[in-house]
C-alpha cells in the first residue's frame, strides 16, 4: 500500500455515495483530515436530501369508504366495437369506484395541498405512462408532475383517440393507431383532468397533475405512501372522482413515518 506524503490524503468514497469526494495534495495539517472528511460526508448527505426534495419523512395511510352501501363495479358494454369486445372473454368492469372487502378505496389520490411554502421542484426525467389495453385506460387514475412527460401507449389492435378535458391546461385531442406512441405534457397543476376516447365512449380515466412530487394513488386495498417529505406541517388532501375530497393536517419530523387515514362516504 502506498502511503500518502505528509499533508496529503488519499482519494476515498464518502458514505458509499456514487460520487467520490476527492482530497488530494491538500496542504493542511494532518490533524484536520478527520474533520474535513466528516464535513465532506455531511455535504453529500445534505445534497442528496435536496435532490430528493425531502428529509426522508413518510406519510402512510389507508383511504376507506364508510358509506351505507359500498359502490359496486358494473359491466362495460363494448358491443359497439367487436374487436374490443373480443378482448374480454368475460365482461370488463368499471373502475370508477373500486372497494376492497374492508372498504379500502382504490384509485383515490392523496397529496400535499399546502405547507411547502412556495418551494419549486423539477419534474422527474422518467415519463408517466398510460396504457390503452383491452380498450380500457390503465391505470384508471394516474398522477404526475407538471411538465413531466406523459407517454400514452396503445397495446390494442384498434385505433383510439386520447382527449383530455382540462380546466387549467391546454386541451388536446390526438388519434392513436395501434403501436404508435403519443407524448404530451401538462404545464399547470390540476386535480384532476378527465380523459376520454372519442372512438370508444366507455373509455375514460383521470390524470392528476401536481406542482410538487408529494402525492400517491391508492392501491387495491386503499393504501398509500408519500415519501421523502421535508419536516414540517402540511395539509393533506384526498380526491376521488365519485366520492369527493377530504383534508387533514399532519406534522412530520425528519426521518419519521406517520400514519394518516382518510374516510369518504
């Protein structure tokens, strides 16, 4: 092993980070080497937190339907297009109100609606993806950031027509033959943008657009996780296309995981 000369420190990787903080030929006393390494490590950890937009706090919860009678999915009539109907040996079902046995509500959107105090966040580089499969939009509800790329994929053997109907963004209407990609963006926050297909009237979905990355769409059991939230006090809001909205306040500290549940009727 080659030892460094007096006043030099070998190259080292800080905290396992992908980037290395290199200290070479530094002309300072050896007794400062330890503090300098700790300072570099602190810098990298803080930079990582800034890039993810948070301190690592997580809000976990479940959205449940607590009304007197749980909404039920209904069969979709695709008889107007034989090619679409053929894709479903058993009838396809609606997804506008899907509940688990215990009332867990799928396709609700939970998000931070207040408390970020004007902070700005760059959109993700990876696109949000919506598929047309079986003449149905999948997922039924998608969430994305403003100015993030939306990629629409047509996996069906028939053409579709994607037609978002926003109130706060530019309306557009694009035909999509099989296998031809469609890309678009929404520049402003809007919760949520209804989407239809002008060719197949049963096809509809929603796109929730946010100016921050702190949002989640509930899973089949109604659960959600909002991660990397900076320490602070926030207003959380839940939105559902049929059951409306509800809000709660939550305070989180750095690295904390807090449970917040919602009920809708």
